C-alpha cells in the first residue's frame, strides 16, 4: 500500500501565509502539517512509499522538505504542472495523474495534506482489510452550514455508503465524509473511467460519489477529532490546540 498526499492546492483563503508557500508545510506545534500526517502513516506496516502531489509553483518547497524528513519509507514528490489556482487540475485528476505518472498498481491510502488528526489512521486500514473494499472516514455534524461545505453521505445500518454528495445545498444526512480514503488496487482504473463519465474532479470525495454507485464502500466513524485548516482563524485555533 502506498500513501498519497494531496498537496497541489493554493490555499487562497490563507493568504498572505500561503501566497508563496504551501499550506501542508505550515508549522503546527513545532513541525509541519505534512509531518504530523506522515509521522503516523509511516508507522503503518502496510505502507511502503509516500507520494506527495504538488503543483509546479510549490514543488521546490516540498523538495527542500524532503531533504530533512526522517521517514522510514521512501518519499516521491511529483509535480502536476499547474501554476495558479485557476488552472489547478483538481484532486481527482491529481490522483489519476499520480496513477499514470508512477504506473501505480497498489492499494492507495489517500489523504488531504491540509488536515490534522488527533488519532491514527491504523483503524481505517484495519477496516479496509476486514471489508476488502474501499473505505472512507466520517463524522457526525449537526451544523447545516458546515455540511453544505463538505461531502455528505447516506450510510446503511452497517455503514456501507449508499450515496454521497459533495457540498449539497440540502444535506440528506448529518454524516460528513473527511478527505481520507483507501482504494483497492483493482479499483484504480475506475478513477480514469469516472473522470471520463463526468465525475467531479475538484473535491477528492467526488470519486467516492461515483464509486459507491458501482462497488461497496464502507465508512469508519472517526475515533477522534479532525482539524480542517481552511483559513487564518482556523489555523491559529489549531496551533493553540496542538500547543496544549
């Protein structure tokens, strides 16, 4: 299994901090957001490589970071070629770009590079092995305005994903899907097929919306807190939380 970190965004809501610097490398409690994520993922026995997808504008920052990172598994950084927020590929196309560029034929653990967790992703990998199918993570959200900004799923009684919609104006449930996914190697050709058939490409969860209509996808209830760093206020709040 390989981990893929989606890190090709431009984080315009965090300007001026991210105008010339990638959000995943911003510091929280003495180390970067990216290090917080990979320090956990690197301990999972299934993982044998980390793949960071960057845009062209910030690629050199990740190359500099790689020189000092101390992960046991090798790190590969790829440049998706985009230079501006307006010309970005989108998360689903970035995943396909990695699959094609690196000829990937492995199970994939895919994470957004701008979130922090206070728990390990090990439970998610465990569920993936138990169900032998794609897995996502979810948490219960009461705030309708927040649900309208996230992916929202409808689960059955066993938390198999019946349907999922990105940023719905009329959310059909309170179960929000975070940007953490595991795909089976056999499902990788479906990423390209989904794009060709009109699946959304900007949000990474758009592929789950497509996939759950074709194959089983199960959801794990988050065993802790997820911190989404979306703007300057949330970044300052997360720094305070992790400092304590």
